[in-house]
C-alpha cells in the first residue's frame, strides 16, 4: 500500500471481517429499535387523551348502602 511500516498499513486497512459484521449488525439493530420507538410514539399520538388504562369499578358497596338508607 506504499506505507513504510507494515503496522501503519495494518492499522488503516486491517479491520477484520468480524469487526465489520459486528458494526453492520449493531447499526441494523439500532435502526430497527429507533423505528419501533417512532412507531410507538405515532400510535400514542393517535390515541385519545381521555382513554385511561386505570380500572374503575362500576359497583361500590359504600354507595349502595347510602342509597338503601334514603
């Protein structure tokens, strides 16, 4: 490659195929993760704000006893 020392050539051009594959997989996983997070954010935007995931009982014993005593 024209370098006076083999160490320079090896440092510049010596990236192993394993390191290249690890880098490629890492970039792919990051891209998929970001896409999934963006899709989740978009889905939450379309959801009405008044919707709650909290469970609310329809029958409460204390209220029934108050009504019966009227």
